[in-house]
């Protein structure tokens, strides 16, 4: 993990901190994992680019680290449903 300006690069996933200190990612599968952990997000869609915006918290960083280091776990059905729900948001929210 390294920090460059207001962007944090963790493995292959990019988190950006916006002016309100929210974390922004375009990683659908990470977002699905965070959704199974109870974190709320806002979908920010501009043309064909979609970003998921989360409020900054120590809990968020903990779950992101768990996901990226493959130490996290969740219910498989809940994860699958979260992926489907997010895809529905992306493709039906034009």
C-alpha cells in the first residue's frame, strides 16, 4: 500500500479520498464484500464510469484490508446476492 496525493493504492485496487474524506472505488467485488459487512455506499455514475462512495471509517479500512489480503470471510449467498444487486443498480440505473 502506498499513498500518492489523495489516492491510496492497495494491491490492484484503487481508493481515492474525495474532498469530503469519502473513499471512492470502482471495484464491484470489493463493494459487494463491504456491502455484506453492512457498510453503506452511494453509486456515482458518470457516463460509462461508475464509482462507489463510502464514508471513511476505521471499520472500512479493516474490511478492505481483510478483502485484499484474502483473510476476510462472509456468507457466500449474501456475497452473490450483493454482486447481483450492485449489477442491477449499475445496469438499470441509467
